[in-house]
C-alpha cells in the first residue's frame, strides 16, 4: 500500500570520509615538515611552522567548501 521506500534504506552520503587522506594531510606531512625542514639551513623554525600549518588549514577549507558553505562540519545534521 505504501509506495515510499523504507526509512532504513541507506542513502549515499554527500561527503565520503577519507580517513587516510585526513591523517596524511593533518598529521604526517606537517610533522615531517617540522622535523626535516625546521633547521637553520632549511626553512627555519618560523618558515617550517607556516609551511606545516598550510596543509591542515587548506585541507580544512577545502572540506568546508566541498561539504557546504553553511555547515561547520559535515558529520552533524543541520538541525543541531
């Protein structure tokens, strides 16, 4: 009688979580930059810190833009 699909049917999420890429861009690359390039002969402490912070900040801005410009995070519903 009811032609609507069941509520338990799974929908394709608009945002696919990518935990390996998140881990790589948020922790591993910035850590490697800070460990390898923070010497006085390379970028120096300030330059390495700015280069290391560029990865998680730009990844976060990309994720914010790709999810929605009105949501703070993709995991929380809009009714919060």
